[in-house]
């Protein structure tokens, strides 16, 4: 159990003690039970001479390489608290050594957000700690989670089962690890970017060769090869499962073809001279033959699903039709490490369809259908009302047609959100689907939906999203883009407001312009006719973004100087909305 400074639990493997049972209970897919047991293994593991891994202290791994005088840490988990606990375990076992470098393998927060727990920001800024990352790291590390951040955070609860009780009828696993740690999010920008495959660094006597893998599992990602140690770190591009081409939290769709090609390249570049393969989730593999077999079958998994989806697309099949018929060949399907634990063949095929053709299946009956609640009312009307539907759905439930019962009861719930019987039958069907799922992501989603149908949407844990500390890594461009997303367009109708922004510490000037209910900005410009001119520091803007202070408070304290009409500024901020972090998903909004 890992706690934060206030004694709040951020990580608790004790909650998974129920996994000690050898046999899977009827409510968990046996294959998922196996993975859930493997993911509860935790501690400090040696991969080879000089390389260690902290596993089970968070969803991801921390890899530690021993240099001549200190250590290199690859990835820093998802919170300062878990990273601290991990590095303390290492120090306890191997002796305290200085951290000379940190490597971020890619842009997902479970690989960088803990850095504040193990190194000082000043040491990074001054270059005393080298922080190595793939090109464009900062562009994607936070931006991916900002513009659509509120929706993503809510949807992530379904993907990981974050608010579900843990247990044989609840959350058992998150596929890449147990779950995501809570705790303090930190982000220190890298001071050493890698841009090309084949680039090398020698850090504290350890030689590292990098292989770039952009637009694979993450928009910016690389693999690390250690020639002297005959070790390959494949980041998150080959873990012991079929990964997601489109995570349930929502993201830009990933490129299966590119992914497969990077694995192919890794095989060609490194496998003949590699004795141990590790990743930033799960456990390593040893032995050249096993490594080749594993990487080859992972490569072919992505290639097969990509190519066969496109074959079926070109025969005119739509996404659900492809998902229903696409099956892996036995040589791929029989490997545990290719199983549908996180991504699945069924939903990854839909992701590939989306990547090439988008959401529209070209059938105009689907071009402009009624939205869910309106369509639901018509379904009920045509089918003789809720009672008649529920009666027939119960029969289908008895016969195990859970997919259909979930589908039709969702219509009833959207037409009559207060209908207890409908909600319960919908929840029953979703639970059965969850218990049947080999994929942790599917199970978590089904069970979260069932939980909320039975109990309603839980209240938000806190109004301050936990990732706010990372917002200061955003460029001003990204901040203004996000302001645009928060603008209530209809309320802004007919208003024209122009504000000059003047950042005194970074020497940046911007014009932020509201016109036609759209917010746009121009850099390196000040408008003589602006309604107001603001002078402030980037640090003040960060405090406001991180909700440590408010705009009016900062003005009062003299941290923001306003020339011109302060009312115009207030008017603009009055048009910006905050988002409900716990919006409805399986019931109509406000239902
Ligand atoms: Zn990860």
C-alpha cells in the first residue's frame, strides 16, 4: 500500500488478495483471471546484468539501469508517490545511487507523471539530470489529454474500472497492470530529444541506441537497445497482449501498419544480438529464439488484423460486419501474449475501419439518424411500449442473448430513464457480458455501465482534476486552443472582444479575438484597438490554470495588470464553461 503525504491511499495491491484463488470464479473469464494473477506480482526484478525493473507499483514499470556512478531511470510511473516508493525499494536492495538520467519512452502519463517523486526540477532545468525523450514529446504528452480531456477522463473510468469495487464481480485488472495509481502528477520537460533511429547516447558509461517509433502505441515513442548488455527495451509496443488501436477513453486512432513495421524493424536491427527483451509493462522474455518468436508473432498480429480488415473493407463490409467475422489464425491466437486483454480483434478492426474510412459506413440511413433518446421513444412506440419489450427481453436473457438484451434495454432506458425494471435488466445483461469478457477493458466497461444503471452516476471525487499540475507544460497556443473549447458559442453570439496578452517573463505577445462566436489568436501581435491589454507572467497564468488562484484574485493582488476595459475581460471569461466530470453515459443527459 502506497500513501501520499496526507495519508491518502494512492495504490493498494491488498485489495486484490481475492486473486490468490487458483481457479477463476464463474464471474471472471479464466484467461483474464490468469493475467490478473500475473499482474499482481510486484517488487524489484532483475532483467540482466545492470538492468532492474520495478513492477506492480503502478500500472507501468520503472526500469533502472546501473551506470558507472549512478542510475538511469526509464519511465517514472503515473504519480510522484508510486515513483518514490519504487525507487526507495531499489535503493533499499541495491544501495543508494544518484539518478543521473531519466528516459521517457513515450507520451502517456503512466510513463512520466511520477518524475517529481524521484528528481528535483531544478536539477533537470540546470541539466544536472539528463531527461531523454522522443522528438515532439512535449507536444503530445499533455495536449492529447487537454482538448478533449474532460470526456477522456470520464471515459477512462470505464476503460480501467476506476470507480468499480474490486472483486470477483468487480474490477480484477486493467490488462497492462492492476489499475492506475492516484497521487501527484508532475511533468518536467525533457532536455535531450532523440530524433532519428540509430542515434546513440552514452550515459554514465552505458551505451544506448534508439529506434524511433512515432505514431505507434503513442504519437511520440522510441525503443532502447543496450549493445553491451544485449538488452532491448521495446517501450509499450510489444507487451503480453493485443494492445489498443483505439483506447476506450478516446484518442486519435493508432496506426496498426506502422506499429507492425516498427516491430519488424526492431527484429531486423536488434534481435540477433539480444538476450533479454523487456517492455514498460509486464515481464521480460529471455533467449534469442523466444524473443524472435514473440516479436514476430506480435508483428504479425498487427499486420494480420490490419490487412484483413482492409481486405474486408474493400469487399464492402462495414465495421460491425468485419468485427463479427474477423478471426486470428491459430498460430497467432494460441499465444497468450496475443490475447484480447486490452485491445481486441473485434474493436481493433473497427479502429482500423475508422482510421481509413471514418465513422460513416456510406449507408445514408445512418447519415442523420435520430439521436438516442428520440430514437428510443420511437422504438418503444413501434414495439408496444416498455412492458412488452421487457417481457420479450427477459426471454432472450434466459436464452443468453445478452448482446441483444443490452442493446434493446438501452433503448428502453433512453426512452424511460426512471424505469427501474428496464435499468435492472439492462444491468443484468451488461454484467453477464462483463463476466464473459476476456478483455479487462470490456469487462470494466460493461461492469461500470451496470454499476451506474443500478446506482446512478457517482458524484465527482473532487472538482479539481488531478492532472492540473501538468498544464504548465502547455504552450500558450495550446492554452488558448483550450479556451476556445470552453467558450459557449451560442452565448457569445454577436459579441466582439479583442484582448492583448503580454507575458512579461517569457516576452511573448498574443492577441485573443472573439468574433462570430469563435475564439482565435495570433502570436507576436498587439492590437491598438484591443478592448484590454493584460500584462502578466506565465507563472501567474499557470496558477490560474492549476486553480491555485482565480483571475479576479490575481488582478487584486497586482499579478495581472489590465489596461483598457476590465469589464470586457470579465465578459469573455463569463462565456467560458467548466465541464461536469461525471456526465451520464448509459442514461440520457439529465436522466
Ligand atoms: Zn503505459
